[in-house]
């Protein structure tokens, strides 16, 4: 396994960091992918097709995570756990260098790599851009319920 700690500088995680949990402790069944930014934005021109596929996989992993927007197996005593780099190789296209791609995502402001010993956790920056807060979902649920009650 590559020793990534010598290649990049990642901030150590603070003790007892308050992390946002996914609502009701569940994962999100969907994420937003805005059409115009995806088709015309810088991601299309800065990254290869395989790297873009890896980015979408990271968004999906962050949606499934126990901690909203952070790809991590969870926490122990308020401290994040990380995945070994090999875990990221398991769901990425075979033709990209995972660590170099994670570094690219970090340098373009998409993620923050969190060093957890010899493992890493990945925080998706601007997570609310890809996944709205639950209050929006609750608002939609209430609107649908009222619409149904009105017989519309």
C-alpha cells in the first residue's frame, strides 16, 4: 500500500469533532447531479471520464455513509474511522491512480482528505449542494400530504 502521508498534507482531525449525521441514522437514497454544471462545468474539462465516474461514486458513497457527506465507516468515541486506500480501489475504474485522483479532487476544492492514522476519510465539501438538508425533504413531504388531503 502506498504511504500517502508523505505525498500530501492533510489536517489531523480535531478531538470530539461534531459531525452531521444522516437523518434518522439512515443513508440517502439519492443525490443531486445538476445537469448544466455537470455537462458544462470545469469537472468535465479537468478530469478524465474515469475520474468523473470515480467522483460520482464518491458522492454516492457519501450519501450512503453513516455521517452525512463524509466517506467513513463511522466513529468510535467521537473520532472518525478511515478506510485503507485499498478500499477505494474496490469501486473505482481500474485505469486511474486513486491517490492521485483524490489529490486532484482535493486541489480543485471538491473534497478534504482526513488523515486517520494509516487510513483516510473523505469529506465532500459543499455537501448541501449535492444533498439538501432534511428540512427541504420534510417540506416536500408536508406539501404532498396537504395536496393529497385537498384532493388535488
